[in-house]
C-alpha cells in the first residue's frame, strides 16, 4: 500500500497589522486573474493611487470553445483578444498612466499549472518600487483567483527570502461559496486578516466605474453581480495554501472543471516544494 505523507500547516506567529487608512496614497501594483477583475475589485482605487500598475494573469478565454460561443465569439482566440481590448479601453477611462500594464497571457483556467513560473515572474515585478500589491483573496470562488493569490504571496515570500522588503499584500473579495451559494463582495472570516477598509466612491467615480464596466461588454452577466459604490480591502492573512479556504467544497467544484479544489491544492503543494516555500505557505 502506498503511504501518503500528510502536509501539516505550521501555526503563524503574531504580527503587527499595518493600517490601510492611507492605501489610496501609496504606490500599488494590482495583480488579478482576468481582464475585468481589476476594475471590479479596484477600479476606483486605481484612479486615486499616485502610482499604479496592473498585471493580469490570464487572457480570460478558456480553451473550451463553449465559453467563447456563449460570449458571442467563434473561437477562444478571438474571445481572448476581445477581452484584452475591453480591458485596455476600460483602464484608459482612468485618464492616467498605468505602468506596468501587461497580460501574462496564460489560458483561462490554466494558471493552476503555472504557479512556479508565475510566482518567480511576479517576484521580479514586485521589486519595482511598489509599497503595496492588491490582489485576490484566497476564497475558493475560481481557480485562477486562488492561483493569483498564491503567486502573489509566494512572490513576496521569495523577495523576503532574498533579503528584500516585499510590498504589503492587500486583498479584495470577489466571490466565494462557503455557505453553498455564491456570495459576492464579502470577505471570508480569517483570524490573521486585517480589518476591512471601505473605499467609498464619489458620484463621479461611480459614473466612471459604470463606464468601465460597460467596456467589458462580453462580461455583462458577471458584472451585474457587482456594484460601483464602494470597494473593500484588507491586509491579506498569511494563508495556509495546503488547506481549503473554508469548510466544504469550494465554489468551482460544482462546475466539474478539470481544476477542482483537490487538484488545485495538489498543484499548490507541488509549487511550494519547487519554490522551497513549504515552511512559509503550507
């Protein structure tokens, strides 16, 4: 009989929680999974930052052509190109420089299988003078969201391992299904997380964010679940990525995709070993 080694999580020691009251006054890099996630989570914040950059992990187009056809496209390549154009058009409405701004081009639903290379790439990007990085919460809503959260945490840990000062990791909620049904814009409780900070949008900022949403025409159904009045942020907890984000099945288990919660955690453990980060992230 094959013996399976159980990976046990190490308790996190206490830490001082920095305030996010001045988040809008800091240079920050937004790292999100799909073209539109940065607008949903931080469209207002990006307009206020003194220096802002955006890195998108995926092209937003799964290889399964059904996704493209449902969005009105003949194939996944056209769908991905359209999503990139939508993102560029939406961010242009901010009327300010976004640098860096690039898309890593990973196929949608495949980030799980590129955790090592993406983490190393982000470690380089995060050394570019940003004091904060804004990204997804580890919440089990979508495997690309969880993968992006993992890569940001891994990249910051790699920077610290090399003697550098990593940026503060700030997270935003999109959606999770901890109670069996999807909930939007709500953080999962976590004892190591900082308090929630609400960024209230002015009427002008709300109107601009609606126009940004309209730029993402292929994602209208998804965007209808999100509002424009406020954005929520908190200091990210030090997650145990070897464990699920909440009890029970994660949200993407219900879709029968090739990436389940179990598959995702297996890939995360492999990446932790490859990056020598088991002690930090497991």
